[in-house]
């Protein structure tokens, strides 16, 4: 079982991946890890690095904040990305 992850900004979709095994995100109350079968969750994100662990290895994305929702192994992130990261 894997997670389906969608990351969007106000301007564009920056990631849509269906084979993610683990995500580590900078939540507003501290760093949290999302695994398959995670309980439903809605939280705000703080500035920091988000790390995705998938079939193609490890990927890190810088965030300037945003919101994260987890429902039925689907993770949706509405993110603010730092100015120098836009247009990845």
C-alpha cells in the first residue's frame, strides 16, 4: 500500500505521485510523519523541508508554509513555496 500525494501552489500543481511510502512534513506544531493507513488529518504547515520517500528514492521540497490534508491514503498539500523554488 502506498500514499497518493498531490502538491499544489496558488499558481500550479508541482507534484502528483502515487507511490509514496512515507512523508515527513514541517507541521506548525512540529515535524510529523505520514505513513499509509494514517488517520484522517488536517494541519497547517510551517516553513521548512518536506521529504518524500518513494519508489524512485528520496525527494526534498522546500515549503514556506501551507496546509496538509490526509484522507484514505491520499495526501493533498496546498503549499507556499519560497520565491527561489518557484518554477521547479
